[in-house]
C-alpha cells in the first residue's frame, strides 16, 4: 500500500519500524508552526485593557479584535486544506507563517483599532493555513495508527502550549514596555518557524480528486461574516438599526445559498450527508455549543479583568494559564483515557465541569480585584476543556465509516473553530447589551449633578458603559464610574451564565444523544494498521473510543 504522497508503507506493528524519512524534522517544524499560530490567536487576551486605554476603543471594537482572527480561520479553513493538498503542505505552512509575520507587523504599528483589526485578520488567515497544513504534513509522514496518534498528541501539546504561553508573553512585554513589543516578538517567532519549515519539513501533496469549491467558499464566508457583524454591532448600534437588520438578512440568505451549493457540489467543502448519522450530528452540535462556552468564558474573563477592572496584564495571563494550561498538561492522561473510556463519557464529563466553572464565575464581585475567586472556576473550565477538545473529535471519527473519517475530522474541526469564533461574539453581545440597559436605567435615578448625568449619558451612547468606566477622575461624566462598573459587572455575569448554560446544554445533548450508539471500530485492530488519508489529509482515526 502507498500513502497519498506515493511513499510505500509498512504493515509492521511498531512505529519505529515504519517511520518515514523526514518524520522528526516534519514533526518539529509542524509543532513550531502550530505553536506560533496559537500564540497569534491568544495574544490579545491579556492586552484588551491596554488596547482600550491606548487606542480609545469601546466594547464592540474590542470584540472585533478577537473575532477578526477566528472568523478568518473558520471562513477559509477548508479551502486552505484543499490548497495544501494541491500545491504542497510545506509551502502552505511557509505562506501562512509569512502572513502571520506581516499581520503582526501591522498590529505592532497599528495607530488605530481599525488597523489592529486588519492585523488580527491577517494573523487569522495565516493561522488558518498553518493549522490544517501542519497537521496534514505530519500525517503524511506517519504510517501506523500508533505513530500517527503519537504525532498528533505532540502536535496538540504545542497547540495548547501556545495558548497557555501567549497571554503571559503579552503581559510580560506590556509590563516592561508596550503591548506592541509582544507583536514584534511574534514576528520573530514566525520568521524562525518559517526557516525551520523550509529546512526540516518534508513536502507532501495529495491532489487526486481535490478541487476548489469557489461558490461554496464565497457563500459561506459572506454569510458567516455578515451574521457575525450583526451580532457584534447589535448591542451598541441597536438591534433594529438598518445595517444590523440587513447584515442578518443578507447573511442568512448567503448561508442558505451555501447549503444549496454544497448539496449539488462535485467536491463540497462541507459534506452535508455526514449529518445523516445521529452520533456525528450530536458531536457536531456540541462542538459548536461547547467551544462557544469555553472561548466565551475566556473572553468574558479577559474583558472583566482588562477593560472593566483595569488589572495588570500579568494577572490576566496567570489566570489564562489555569484556563489553557490543563489542555497541555493533561494530554497524556486524556490520551490514555480515550483508549479506556468511551469518548462520549469524557465529553459529557468535560462539559459538566465547564458548566460548573462558568456558573461559579457568575458569583464574582466586580469591585473585588483579587484573584482568589477566579482560581477554582478557571481550573474547572480548563480541565473540562482538556477533556472535551480531543473527545469531540474521537466521537465524530468513530461514528462514520472509515472512508468518510477524513471529511468527518475536517468538518468537526471547522465546527469547533466556529464555536470559538461565536464565543466572543455571543458573550460581547449579551454582556454589552445587558450592561447598556442597566446603566441607562441606573443613571436616570442616580443622585448625581445634572451635568455629570448628561455627560455620562452622551459618552455611554457613543461608547457604552465601558467608555464611562474608563473616564479619568474629574472628567465630565466620571461621577458615574461606579454605576458603569456595576452595570458591566452585571452584564458579564449574565454572559458567564450564558456560557454555563451552553456547556450544560452540550452535556445533556451528548449524554442523551449518544444513548444506544456504540463504537464501531476496534482499537486493537487499528493500532498497527497503515492508515489512508482523508479527503483533507487530516488524521482519520488518531483518536478512538
């Protein structure tokens, strides 16, 4: 048997006996690439407060910094997978890394928040190329189930490490200099990754049967961007304003057109026939809902400690280690559990822990800057995420025939990233809408000088209560600072509640939806067997129940 890159495989039972030339170099380059991509993803988390101060941003503008990255990843992830198969995975990693370097330069030099959005979007495009290309590159140089599982576990470890280290990197540079310095460090990391990829990685392609789905890509990207635009702008512009209504309406039309296009496409980027399988459908739905809960909680915490409480970025970064660190530290544990416990049970347990953690977040006091109250809920959410992020892929892969596992993996990854993209958008919409309504109601009856009330109302209309909360002492409207802080605390507490409910819903859907569903593959038979590549080159069965 031969792999898609034309290299012969060995049916030997050990990974070492079957190791392909270039395996170690390709794995090292891929891990470095995904680390850089994830650093670019998570870097703004500890810097939102500084962005708000230095660039004079308001609530929805901060949301767009995070959303611009994830939207770029989600919109073009499938297409980048096809481009890697057609033109080479190593080449795509290099292009993506170069794009991250350019995006980071733009962000480092950004004079306004709008330019920072452009930098974030460029970073998202680069990461969107690096995520699938790096994972596909290592699957192309592995031959057995055991070797592939090991390679994917190492790759996942560097993915998690990037998410855990990135906020700390941003906080350190913000402490000793400027937040802009952290983006210059990211430029350096991207250039190092590019060199390592060119020197160490083995090129691989799989063009057979792969075609670009241009109509599907266009309708999906436009539909998703328009809907998310409406969700981000609605809280401050008003849900009934013409631009928001048009965004939702046109976005829905494009997404409906995307479904129609995919049903008739010769080579669809999103194979809707997979959803005929109940277990796959359940895993896909909970991937979106559960990851929305996780990244929504992360975003809410970064906003709570940054633009709301104006805490030191290092303190924000410490808590992000509790949120993101378990996914890295528990990789060996989760890998073993996936071979001993049904993935659906791990998935349910992880969502339950996330729900409990998010509900504990709702008890935080916005006037208390201490970190102690954050520790337990952050750890619960982080451990829950560690259990779910691999399990959701395992459930999806084991619910479809082997020949569809590649597409199932790609679809699940895209839906998981869609949940990541929706998290900050939904949390921002809920928190800022709630905070705005609460502030308007409270300031009207407040015992404040009429001039202060009028100034606070005007500032809130332009930038929301988060702008009032950031006014310096003595400025017009600053007397309403306490009211704005309370309103923001109420708004983000509601957002944490929404995240908790979403995680609980994902737990219930998993436990109920998986009743009667049994794994259809034998781990023992697959571990030593050579594996074909999926349609996007992703690991077809790297994780099993």
